[in-house]
């Protein structure tokens, strides 16, 4: 399980299995690094993609399911594939969110609610009888091209003042944004693995991946 007083770097793979096979072995082993099977990756590779990551990574693994219904079944699939955490959309029905968090707790996984597109995360959390381990404040990839769109850090203190949850910051994160995320109180910084053809920011595959991962870890220390 994730530890509240630690700051984590979450590295997200959104391409296909060939990118995972090439890049994952270059990432230094650390109990502060989380590997994410991103939503596009899972859609391409299926549950076997999560299993492939598990075969090469012994630490934390997030299945970015973005569950919207059928929570119990989807959490079980992620768990059986080797994930230690999973995500559900904050815009999902309250029943789904409660079931998701409860099932994660039952299986010893970290539950993460992704507030992508949610204007007031507190309203979502208030309705829940089961609070998540992590709230994700997320600027989506499609939003990165919109001038003025930012990760909603103003929500961090509002959430933490009410609930004992960790905050994850995601969306167009580079080293500069990682510093901002930590300064604003995030516990987890999500960085996408990006190729030269991607337009969004992240950990570029043509860089020294090992060195860049260490720079990110040092930045969010």
C-alpha cells in the first residue's frame, strides 16, 4: 500500500507493449516509483498488458481502468493481473464509487478516484460512505491544447482539510510542473511516457530514461 508521507513518481505507459518492453527495464527500481498501465495501453493490450508489466516490475502498479460501472468485476480483473491500485471516474454513480473503493480495500489495493471533468471533487467525496485512498486532480490530454487549462491545484487544500486522502496530479507534467505539483501539496506526480510523435509533455522515450526518472524523483523529494 502507498504511504501518506512519501512522494511518488507515477510513470504512465499509454502506447503498446513494445514501448513497455523497451522502456520499463530502463526505469530505476524505487519504492517511490509507481508504474501505470494507462487507459489507452489497456485498451490496446487488454488485461494481459497489466500482467506483462507485473512480470517486469515488482513495485506498485496502477491499472488506469477509469471504471464507470461494474466496479467489483473490473477491480478483480486488475487485481488478478497484478495491479496494486486502480482508478475509477469521479463522474461515475455513487454506487459505483462506493463499490469500487470497498472492493479495492477488500483486496488490499489502493483505490484512486480520477476527477477528470469534475468541477467540484468535494461534492463527489461528500456523498461517499467509503473514501478513496487517492484523489486524482487531472487535466486531460485533450485539454492540454487549450490555453489556460491547468491542473486544479486550488482543490488540494479543500480536499485535504476535509479528508485524509492522498492527492495525485496528472496532465502534461514535465519537471517544472512536477515542482508545482509538490509545492501545491500533491503526494503523487503522474508523468506520461511520450514518443517523438506525441504532442503532450512527459518523459520522452528518446531521452536518457533512467537519468530523467532520477531527476523527477529528486524534484519531488
